[in-house]
C-alpha cells in the first residue's frame, strides 16, 4: 500500500467482495485481493459486468479518504476469468450462473478443479458426472454460461470504443448478446433505441469504429436526429431550409451532401415529404415530417371530418328551450357569449370553447353535462392529466378521467383498448385543457370517437402550448370543421379576484403587477395575488422558504406538501428548480421529519410497506440515495415520462410512502400505490418545485413563482400567464419587477410549424 497519493497506477488482483453496486451506472465499491498483500484493497469506480472471483487489472489512482483510508479510484479496467480453484469457486458461487449456487459451485470445483470453467464452456456434458446435476440442469448451466460470456465480451468491447460503463449497462439490457454486432454494424441505432444516448454519443462511437464523416449512415442519422430535435421544439415538420441549416451545423458537411440524403430518406419512406404553409396558408416550399407524425396528423384530420359529416346520435334537443332549462338549474341568466357557446356546442358535431379564467367556461361545461345527461345520452369527460381530470370532474359535476385511462391502455399489446376499430361507447365527449394536447395523443383519442358522437374541446389558447409536438388547439381553431367560440369577458364571479384580473392584465400587456410588498412582515393575508419584491436570488429563495414553512401554514392552514406548488421558469441557478427542490426538501421534509413520519404516521404504512416487512423482517429506512439525490418518506415527486405499464404519466405527482429495506426501490402514492425499482428512479424527480410547463392542466390551492432577471432567456408573457392561472386560491410571485416587465413585454412566441391545418382543409375538400 503506498504511503502517499500516486496517480496513473495499475494494480491486479482477485475480486473478493462487492460492497456496493449501482445497477444504473455500474459504480462499484469492492475489495480486491492483491498478490502479496495480507489485507484486501478497497477499490471504487465503474465495474460493469464483474463478479467475485475474477482477476481484475485496474488502472487509476490512489486516493485517501479521511475515514476509510487508502482507496484505489478506477479509471478503466480489464478482466480475466479466474484461474485459481479459490477464484473459480468464488466466481461460480456468486449467483452469476442460474442453476449454480454456493453448494453446487463447491461440488463442481471440488470435482473438476482448475479445469472447471473450461469444462462448462467446452464440455458441459461432463457436468452429469456430479451427483444432482441432470441433463436439464446441465443444459441450463451451459446456456447461462454462454449468455454471461457474451455479456462479458460485449462489455469489454464497448469500453474499448469509448462507451461509458452506464451506457454499457443500458446497451446490454437493450440488445443482450447482440450489442456487439449492432454497435459494429449500426452504431447510429443507439441514438434512437437507447435512452440518454443521443446522436453525438453514437457519432463519437461510430467515428471511433472507423465510420467516415460523410458516410450515408452518419448523414442519415444526423438528418433524422435534426428532425427529432425539431419535434422536441414543438414542430411537426421541418422545412427543407430548416433541415439543411441545422443538419449542416451538426454534421459539418456541405449542404448538397445533406440535401441528397434528405431526398433519399424521403424516397425510402423514412421521411415524409409535404408542401409547408405558414399560419396564413402561404406556401413555404418543400418540408418533411417523420412518418409517425405525418400519420398522426392525417388521422386527426380524417377523424374530425368523419365526425363532422355524420348525423348526430343525440336525441333531438330544442336548443333554446335547453338553454332556458340550464339557466334555471344554474340559478342565473347566462351572458350572450355563454349562450352562444352553449348553442354552438349543442348544434355542432365538433366545437371549441376557448377563454381565460373567469370567462364562464365552467358554467358552460355544467350546462352541457346537465342537458346531455337529461337526454339520457352517454357523456364522457377527459383531460390530458390526472389533476386536470380531477378539476374537470369538480367543475362539471360528472366523472372525468385522463385520456390514457379513458382509452384503456393495454400493457400486453402496448396499445389502447379503444381505437378506430373499437370506438368509445359514448354519444358526447368533452375534452378539457386542450392546449396541452399534442399531435400523437390527439390522433389516438380522435380516431376512437364514434362518428355520430359530439366532440367539445375546451382550452385556453393563451397558455403555453403542449409539451409534445404540435399545436392542436390552435390548428383546430384556425381550420374547419370545428365551430369556435371565444370567451373574452370576465363575469361577475371573477371581478374581485386578483388572480383573474392580473391574468387578463397580462394578456393586455400591462407590465406592472399593481401593489407590491418589500417586507414579508407587511403581507396582506386577504389578497389572492401577492407580488413580493426580491431582486437577488438568495433573497428570493429565503422568502419562498419562509412562505412555505412559516407563513402559509400558520396564516392559512396550508399543508405545504399537498396544497402548495412552487413553479420556476428554469432548472438551473439559485432560483431554479434543482436548487429549490434541495432547499425545500431540507425545509419541509428533513431526514428527522421523514423518520418521525415512518414511526408515527399511519398514512405511511400501506400494504406495500407491510409486504416489505414480511419479506425481510428488517426495519424500513426513511431515506435512500440515488445519484446525487436523497429520496425520503413523505417527499413530493413527479413522474417525468409516460409509463404505460405502471399507469403513471408525465406530469403526475405523488408522495413517497415506503422505501425497501435494502434501499433497492420505493413506493409512491399516485392515484394508486406504485412500486419503483432503483433502476426506474430516473423516471421521477422531486416536485417541491417544478417547471411551469409541467404544471399545465393542473390546479393548486396555492402557487409560488420565483421570477428573476437570471431567468431572462425563458421569460415570456404566456409563461407567467400560465403560471398564475394554475392557482385556485392564492398566487405569490417572488422576484424582480424588471423581470416581470421583461416577461410581459415578450409576447413573441415561437410559431410551431405543423401541417395539420393543411390536412384539415384538404380532408374537408375531399382531397
């Protein structure tokens, strides 16, 4: 063992014990028995695919830990199968090969000695010579050995070409023993198939493998990557000019080479060529779409025209009499705009109602539901997110569900139960929060609507657009066949609301929020909209922590986990989502509080937790580490991608209810309890603070929005408007008046390039 720190060292030895292993990135803490050393050496770093008993050659450097002493930090490694009887016994007894535990490992090695691994690899039939190992077990051992050998081979090969250990793990999980062949022959597939391996990583690997910079495989992959990037920005098409410009920059090649491959991809149906038009239907020249997106847009257009041109299956409705009846049930006279919206909805097969807060959308929804139900027709209500569906049910007085649950996703087929061939059993469908609806999900929903049914789309066109690609609400408002009603009058019930009046002031471009507060001691508890001046990020964060922990719980009885949502414009920086989540976790749910919950709160002892106890008879922990995060009992978390198998979707928020005794996973309460293994935790994040985009479709009793000049890159009018309209009772903006003014002045929204309007017009014209 060195007496001082040295770098660029090499050590070799037998892997004796794995102390810790992270399956996500293959980070390992282990003990290595080095030749002529009495005590094993502690090593740490990436060691994918290794097992106890292997001989490892490690390159790296010695470091000294203040508590644990000298440790060897691994930069890279090579592995050899064990040669000694001791190493082989340890290797086979590690559980590596299905069918061989410690007992059989000892029997096999005692019988074959140092030749054991060669026997299993080349002459596995001889395993029958050992009592207890029959033909089936021998066959199973041989198959498992071959699979593990292939994985080891792949791991070693991948590292040679600059693939990181965590990427190695994901590749082998995806492709198994075929990973080496795919990497050699089709390295650019990685960018499409493997999460968190983008084009640049695949390109680096491909170039290391010897693929030329102008190979058709590289150019094609770069063009398709550019197209996917455009979709990530919200577009459903890219003009040829856009594609050429961005792909040229990405690939550092001449435009003619790229243009040639764009046309080739079009001919091979990997791209779909169209003639692009702007929002005024002025031709912009040739453009291209990914085939799945082009198909989704066409299905939307075909479905809406099919519905619009089919006679209604609703029982006859005398519209004027129905409106009078609905008014009597509501107890007040509808305004002209509200009556017009209700009339359009009842008379048109496809209709859209759009308007901001306080403009009467809820009144119309209740009236539609009452009238349709009175006619004993089947009415379904849906929204893109669970929270939005809950709001819709409360507003309408009728059950509502998410779109995914309405269509009934089937994990066995990876599709929906209700589709074009098996339409929804409904006569009238109301979809709320339509501004959130992206192209792919809209296609799934619209094609499942029966031809005779009515479709009502409700949304606020001034909010942020959908996270996914497309501008469905905007396109449907701008092209046939939908009958559109715009609500722009604030009615009596919203006149005294500071949230409602501020939201409409924002839309008018008013750059000052009105009354502001410089001291937290001066806050007026009677206001529902409060602007707290805080120029510096640290000042802003401290004010948010005070509001969340002290002021809101004491003044308004607010539960800061259940009733409060902090929403920031960006992730980075002191006032960003990442830092705020760390601060608010320590403020609202420190480890001691999580431990207290686990001991004393019966809400944190669900069936899953009891199951953990019965399995292991060990006490449940209050905290587990994952990457740079700590997850605790009682933490508020958010799902960041659709997981159809778990029935949990992007934007769903929940609370951690249990952590496995060995910290290998946790259980989260969404609508139902859902279990996550450690390898699945990349799908969730803390949700004490979330982005305003993630808040779409949700409504929270209280909202806090930090708004600082450091957010200037993302400050937009519709961002602030969307944020404050997420609050049911109270909004607190904490930040800079200059930042607020910057946001309100910036009304230059990126125009999303889509082809849906053109498709709608063509479908209506029968083209």
